[in-house]
C-alpha cells in the first residue's frame, strides 16, 4: 500500500491549482516581474540613434555578441538600459565565492550565519557596481567610434555626457535586475536570476525559428540541415532531462529499533547524490566570466582601432579569444569543469554530512562512521562530478562547435539553462501544491477530531 506522502505527491497536480491561492499569487508576481524585464529591454540608452545602431550590429552578426545577446533577450544589440543583464552580478558573486575559499577573513564572515550572508551579499553588490561601470565605460567609448570610418555615427550627443549617462544608466539597469531577481526568489517561484536569464533566451527563440525557416526558403540552408538542427535540439533536451534526473544513491542504514509488536527492525534509507550536483551554475559562471573581457575588448577595439599598438593588441586579443576560436572553446570548457567541482564543493560538504550521519546513528554498510565515511563520500562525489563535468562540457561546447549558425539560439548552453530552470520551477510548483494538500489534510483531521469530542 502506498504511503500517505506518496499518495499526496501523486495527486499534487494542476487540478489543485485553483485552490492554491498563495501559489497563484507567486506565479502572477513572477510573470509580472519578467514582463517588466522584457519591457525594459526595449528602452534604449539616451543619446543613441537606434537606426544606425541596428545597421552597425547587422555587420557583426554571428560574432560573440550574438552569443551573449541571447542571455539578455536582444537587449545588448538594442543597447537598452539593461543591456548587460545580470552578467556583472553573476561575475561579482563568483569573485566573492572564490574569495571566501581563499581568504580566511571572508571565510570567517561566511560562518557567521545570516549576518555573514548579508555582508557577503553587500560585497557582491559593490562588485556588481564596479564591474558594470567598467563594462559600461568601454561600451560607451566603443559606440562613439563605431562606424565613424563608414560615415555612420551612432552617438548623437556630446561624448563626455554620453559616457557619463551610459555608465549611470547601465549600473542602474543591472542593479534593478539584481533586485528584481531577489524579489522573484523571495516572493515568486524559482530562482529569480536564473528565470531572468531564461526569459531572455526564450524571448529570442521565435526569431531563431523564423530565421531558420527563412534560410531554408531562400536556399541559404538546405531543408535537411534545418530539420537536422531541430532533431539535434530534441535529442539534446532528452539527454539533459535524463542526466539532470540521474543520481548515485548511497545506502544509509540505521541501528535496529524495537517496533510496537516487539520486533527488531533496521531502518534503511538512501543519500541521493546527483550526477550534476552543480546544476546550471557552471556554464552560467563560465559565460559571465568570458563576457567581461570579450565585451571590453569588443568595444574598446572599435575605439582604439588603428590609433596605437595598444589598439592593435586589443583587436588581436578579441580575435584570439572570440567565439568559434579554439582558445574560446578551451577557456569555456575549462571554466565549466572548474566551476563544476568548485560549486559542488560549495553545496555539498562531506565532513558535515558524515557528522550528521554519525550524530543520528546512521552509517554506510562496510564503512566506519566519522572520518572514513567523509573520505568515502568525498571519493564517490569526486567520481560522479567528473561524469557531470564531462556531460556539461559536452552539452555546452560541442553544439556550439557543430550546430548550424542559424540555430545559434538553440545552442547547448541555452537549452541547458532553459531545461534546468524549467525543471526547478516545476518542482517548486509541485512542492507548493503538495504543501497546500498537506494543509487541507491537517484541517480536515482537526475538524474530525473536534466532532468526535
């Protein structure tokens, strides 16, 4: 006979959605916040001629800007007030998390609990402002010089005023998105920052599909290539769904306890270790770290083009690490592998898990409690993290190398983010529905108890 928890879990479906008022409120809030993000992506920076800007970006299609533009839903190519999205915030959070592992002072702050977490969040915000200001400045100077040789001027105001307003506006836009993401996490459903990134990717998918069929209609791409690209997308989605559900279950056994009938019974459980413990964090972190130097060199190179050896060096550097180059793929793969191990170490602590098992009398059959259990868990986690890192690298890098250019919006990284965030959001919705059912069950039990008395 199935347990009550299993029955409730099986019944936690959308049929109960109409009764879950708190869940509906959270979903409406999340939807409204994402609509605000999409509206802001169409508000341009002050002092820019949008027609000239569109013409200039059309000359750089297929470059690295297209890749990062998918994360912002087209806000980067439109040079909106949220052109940088949440990438500076993610980069700053990476720096802070790495610093807590390297600096004893920051590590001590992290152990202070809630107060320490607030301090680290404040440092992350300061870092976000700094990184956004740096990127905003180079974007401003790059836009000023971009197209001058062809007689196209995108900036129509005083250069110094444009630089100042661009930096202030981009900092304000990124900080607002950071705040919006925190509000979604607290008052909505799912992880706010991840949902903002996913919203940008999903918003670009209709354009990608339309361009694919247009390429097939004009003969730029054969029907076989287009259909093959879509088949590859479906295959990637199936692989991602399978791997994200894959687990390594470690058997946990507890001492024998006497039951009501006087029998001695040993409790058994499992410690589920996901193959991809780090989830979608590694590719997002690796992408955000690459976005910082590539954005700077892309726009700084336009400003310094032909003016000095420094300008030639910046242009050469951008071409060397630009998209579709071996160095870009190598750096991207190395970043994914590094953050797979780093973030797994952040979210799962073998020492703490071993201590908790020992405290509650649990043990792994054949493994001594304490230090030996910690070593065993670390060994198992390292092995499955290797598999997870290889899986993430293959999903994110190989499609970018071989998928047709007109299907760039369906790249492995984009699909991984969309599928993972969707799974996480659906899981949270089911958890809210399950909690709502438990609440109804408790109320009914109390009413029945009152009638009996």
